[in-house]
C-alpha cells in the first residue's frame, strides 16, 4: 500500500519519529480495511527503525507499507518513508495487536475517513506540529546515564485522532522524548540514527507522568542506549537507541 503525507509548511515542530507514525497509520488503514473495520491495530513491537534524510515543514513524505500478515489477533508489517526519492525512515518487523475498533473510534466514521483518504485526501494543513517533550532531568552522569520524568499532556490536539474514544499518548512521541533523553545523557554532539527492539506494554493516557531512564554503552565506538519508561512503577515501554557522533 502507498500513501503520501505533506508536512504543513506552518508546522512548528515535526520530529523524525512522526514519519514512523505516518508509516504505522498507513499500515493501520490497510489492516482495518482488510478486516472490514471491525478491529484496529495499536502500537506493540517494532524490530528496527532507521532514520535517514532529514525533513521538515513543507516536505512531502511518500509512504510505502508491506503487510506481512493481518489477522484478527495482530498485524505484522514493514514500511518506509521517502522525501524527494531519498529514504527518510525505514521501519522493519513491526507488530501490533488487533483490538475491537469500537473501543477506540466509531467504525462507521473510520469507513468514511478511509473513503476520504482514498479519494480527495484529508484536508491539508490540519496539523500544527508538536511541542518539545515536557522532560525533566533528575539525575545526569554524562556519557553514562540519565534519569528523569516525562509529563504527558493532559490535553493535546493529537488526542482527537489518537484516539477519539480512548486517548492514548503516541508511542512515536514517547520515542522522540526518549531520544532526547539519550542525546542529553551522551554529553556530546550526537544524533539519533535509529531505534531497535521497541516494546510498548501499556496504554499511556493523557496527564500521566512517566519515569524515564537511559543507560549508555560504547562498544568499539558504537554508541547505544537502553531506554526504559515506567508508569506508576511498572514498565510501560523499552527500546534501544542508536546514536552517532557528529
């Protein structure tokens, strides 16, 4: 399945992780259509995400998704986003559990939205971007470790779409915040080049506060970090971040 998304020119901030959101949404639409909108996938696992060409407001993402399977239990897929023919993001071995669509949205509204997306397309320039993560650093050992808290907004425009009946903090924005934590912990000029073994274990609702940590490791010049987010004392998400010195 193919799609296209143009980042509004007026968007204030559009982190690279949102390209993964766009790929995931395209896969979700393909899976929901194949199951007559009875079920919808939610974030679960992502084997690897690699970031490529930088992009931002005004750029158009050409999206490609391959569904490896779509059943009543889960959807497995891979995909990528390109800008001007250059790879901006590759997402491999993603798996999302399927849950009743009516828990998250009106199935009839989903069918109507899909018809719009496959004909005229969604109205342009609806998205104004996202703010910087509300991330507070509590402990910092430069080059080794950082610990802090991430406050999920009580209200945000994206909750209207993610999801109307059950607002949930997008996993892609969580990964954006954890990437910021990792670059802060590095204590040097680095950039996030990818994420591996992303596992989202629980829904994170508006207004929650997450305890977040990153532990860095340097293996023969390859800098990585183990990321953990906890909600109410229990592990909510884990991942491994890949960093590159600049």
